[in-house]
C-alpha cells in the first residue's frame, strides 16, 4: 500500500513539474498600431476594424509588424535604407490553461525573438518590461531566446490573455517576432534546458585563443602575413558570435550597439578570410581582395548610420562573388600548381597515377587540399545558415561549428609551416655553430696579430700626438709673433679718426694691416690679404707689412706709382719661391687729398658725411693686379679724390663679405654697403661697430670660416 501511495505522489509531482505546453503559433493574434493599458485586459469586440486578426497556423512562424500592412504604418521593406520614426504596437494572444498548467511549479513564457522595445502582460498585469529610458527615447532591447516566468496567481483556468506592447522602427524586421519560433508556454526548467549558449561561449573562447595565438606568431614572424589575416578573421568571427549571445545583452543594454558590432564583424571577416587564403596558398594579395576589403569597410561604416538589413543582403551578393573568386583564382590556382608538382614528382618507372588519384593526394597531402576541405565545410554551413535565416526565419547554427573545422585544418597548415621553419632554423644553427668554431680559431690568430698592430699604432699615435702638440705650439707662437708685428691700436692724429677689427679664424691669419705716419699726421693706411692659408701665408703677411713700411718711409715724397712699383719688385723677388701674391687696399693721405690703389682687393666704400650716401670706389673701373706679379706696373691704376670733414672710408678683406650663415647665404657687398650707410656716425669706432653688429646678427648660429680684417677711416 505504501508503495502505491509513493508512486502516486511521484506521478503527481512529475505532472506538476512539467507543465502543459501551449504553442502560441496555434493561437489567434490580434494586432493594431498604438498602445493603451486597457487593451491588455480584454479581447477586442467582434467586428472592431481597428484590429488585424492573424489566424492560427500549424508549425512555427514569424510575425513582423511591417509584413501585416497595419493602418498608419509607413511603406517599406527589406531594402529600405533609412530608419522610420518609431511606432508602438499592441499584440494580444488569447490562450487556454488547463489544470496541468495551473498546477505547474514553474510556468514560463518562451519567445524565440521579440523587439525592438517591448513589455509583456498576463491578464492585464505587467510581467516584464524592456522599455529602458535613454534621453528622450528608449534603448533598443531586441532579444533572442527570452524566458519570462509566469505568475501562477495571475493564471485562470480556461482562457487567459497575453498582451505585448511593442515599440520600434515599423519598417525594421526586428520590430515584432522575426524568428519562426518556437513561441510558447511551458515548464521553465524544460525551456531552460534547451539553452545551449554555453557551447557558443566555449567556441568563442577557443576562437579568441586561436586569434591571439596567431597574432603573437605574426609578431614573431612579421613577414608571414597569413598569421595576421588568420588571427584577424578568427577574432572577427569570435566578436560576431559574442555579439549574438544573451550574455552580451546582459552586459550591453543597447542591443543596437551589439547588432552593429555583429554586422561589422561579419562584413570585415570576409576580406580577412580571402586575404588569409591568398597569403597562405599563393603568397600574395590580389586587387580583388583589396576591393572587397574597401567594400566591406564601407558597409561597416554605412551600417553605423543606415539600416543594416539591406546592407546584409548586398553583402550576401558580395560574399557569393568572393566565394566564386576564391574557388577559381585562389583554390583553383593553388591546387593546379600542387597537382602539376605531384605529377612531375611521380616515379616514371612505375605506373602513372590516375588524375583522380593525384587529385585525392592533393586533397590529403597538400596545404591547398586541406584548406579547401575546411573551406568547403565552412562554405556549405554558411549557405545553409543563409537559407535558414533568410528563407525559414531561423537563426545562425551551422556556421559557428563548421568554422571550428575550418580553423582546425588551417591552423594545422600554419603549424606545419612554422615547424618547417623551425627545423630549417635548427639546421642552419647547427651549420653556423660548426662554421663559428672554425672562424673562432681563425679570429683568435687574427686577434693576436691585431694586438701587435694595436701596440704599434698606439706607439705611432703617441709620436703623432707629440708632433701635433709641438705643431700647435709653433702655430700659437707664430700667431703671437704675427700679432706683435701689427699695430696694437690705430694712430691718434688731428685730421683723421681710424678704427679697425682684426679677427683671425684660427691662430694665424693671412690678413694684415698697417698705419703710416709723417710726423704727427696720418700719411697712409694699408689693409690686405696673402693668397693661400696656413703658416706660410701668415709669415708672408709680416714680410709684406715690412716691405710696404720701408717703401712709405724711404719714398714718401716720390710719386705713388714709383713707390708701389718698388714695393712690387721687392715682393716679387721674395715671393718667387713660394708663389704667393698679395692683394690689398692702399691709401695715401696729404691733407684732405687721398690717393687710392686697389690691387686685386675688395671694393672700398665711401660714405659722404652730409647725405650718408654710400658709393663703391671701384664702381665702373678696373682694379690693379695684386702685388707679386710681373704685370703689376702695366696695370697699376690709382684714384685721386678729396674728402670733406665727416666723410668716411670702409676697407675690408674678402672674409667679411664671403662669410656664409646657417641658411647658406653669403653676407655680400650689398648688405655691407647698406650696413655702412645706416651705421652710427659718431666716430670711426661707432661706424665700424655698427657694421660688425649687423654682420654678427647675420651669422648667428653659424661658424665663420675665414679671417676678417676691416678698417674705418673718417676725415675730421
């Protein structure tokens, strides 16, 4: 008797554990645009034309609001690119409940899909609302595989009323119930047991691991772009699957964001897979793949602003074209190449294998064959899912599992390639170790020889350093001696005010200068340069200064031509061995009269005291030849003129106008003339200082290469 009671109780509990299943597809649907809370409590009156009645049907069906032609809804469909303003709809579903359902411990409502924003009522009582406020509107909450527990206290025996408040884009396929089913009421445990999302989450983790692993391989071997394309395509497919999970909708409230991620990942995965196949099998990337990548990127960007549904169908066409291209151009070329290689490698002495046998060998043994088989499985699964989603209103199922087969086969190809590279590297390392051992012995002997040579070089360097120090010391002494021969300051006379600058580029200069005096009067000035550079030119400056000084003292009353001819003869005799010449500016004064000779030197500038007008003394006339040449007497030209008080002369060496600044521009005579015109006329020192300030501003940031000597002579 006890056993019978226990069996009866178990039967009763089992019956209450698994409730009556109500297929809502077999129920009548009442649908209209708009929503009022009172509509959720009772069915519309018979003959109410504002409601659209959808008759029951056997089997699963979808129910999209745009397909019903409800009054007040805008026209639009699959290929409407722009979203319409959101509308609200009310869907009423009467159903019957027997004692099995009423006595069930966990009755629940299952919806394969519902969107975009929605709420469900049972007999006028709100069970669940997915109206989430965002500013002035609502977040999209388009969900799949929804289970809503039913409050048993709200169920009545006999007829009950489910009411749905829907809100969304009236031309969008997700406004309503856009999956074919199932939609029904049953046991919560029974409905939840059909959830296989944990398998999807496991696959997503596997795909993400594969993606990151191959991205790391690409970082190690960046020349092999196949690792990168494989990692990117796998990561995009993982993102596509993750965006479709209920776990994602629990994290991201706005499902519109998830849908954009889903479609963008799908669009971009296509060129990534094509690029991977070409890089792996053909070692290149074609213009077609670049075009598909540009199209996919444009579609992903457009999907952030336009409706995604028409973009998806356009992408389907691009995907079919890409599959055809991959079959012909990528797999066709790669497998034909491998087929020819295997046929050429066949043993000619044995029976020739048939074409079918060779093709089977390519499929099994070659990379192109293994990747082709994985791609075939994946492609067939994608086609099946396209039909399942587009024609039957189902959901993506086969692709996510077939992609696992694809990545397993392709990853094995990449792993084999990596192993081959590692083996070649190990073989090369072994050969290198042998060669290194041999070279080490040679280098040891060479090292001993280098040590000996280094010791000799060190000894020679010490001698050279000593010689260089001695040479530098000699140059410093020569520079000091040269400077001692030149006047330390200009002569102070009543009729003339003189100032000068003398700046050698290094210790010893090829420029020279001198002042000549007749009693207490200034009788002349000399400023010149010796051709060449170095110690020899520096010593010639001392010689030239002394020769000019003797000429001025011994032939002071002689004509200028006679005096300079004698100076040239002495210099020619002294310089005949070294070959130097002397270019200079020579001025001889007598009261306010000036005799001027330019012997191959720079043009002197005259500044008139009253007008500040500047003129070159050699404008329109030839210069005399430099001293030290036989043709000096024939070409000697002298200029005679008179100076008034305040008139000023500027003479200078070529180093001043030929200096180049950081911008590779020369200072030049024109800028010097302008600086001389604008110079402070207070005295000779201020005139020359103004010119040198302008010169140094011009040369800021650069190093001067030549010697500079300049002199200002002002008539008092």
